[in-house]
């Protein structure tokens, strides 16, 4: 088990919950330092992109991550 910051510590979060190590690692591989709410938005946006495109690039993924983190970007949902 390992501690997971619900709001990432890099973004000022203090509250933690215990997660199995492999789930915690997978969370950060897939969602970097998104909050749970941001992950929900991210997944929905990726789903929409999958229905509208044949290929999704890292540039697309990073643009969506920045969008859900409130850092702007050109992504149109």
C-alpha cells in the first residue's frame, strides 16, 4: 500500500488515501497528477476523441490534460 494525495501534493494537496502500490503507480502513469474530478473529465474527453478520430497522439492527450487542469489549450469537447 502507498499514500496517494487526493489533490496532488505538487498542487498543494494535503489529504491522502491508501492505495495498492500497483494501482497507485497505474493511476499516475495514466492520469499523471490529475484530481479525481479531472480524471472523470479527461476520460470523457478521450472517449469523445476516440469516437471522432482514427488516431490519438500524445499531443492530443497532453492538450486534454492541460485543458482539464484549467491551463487552457484548444481542445473543444
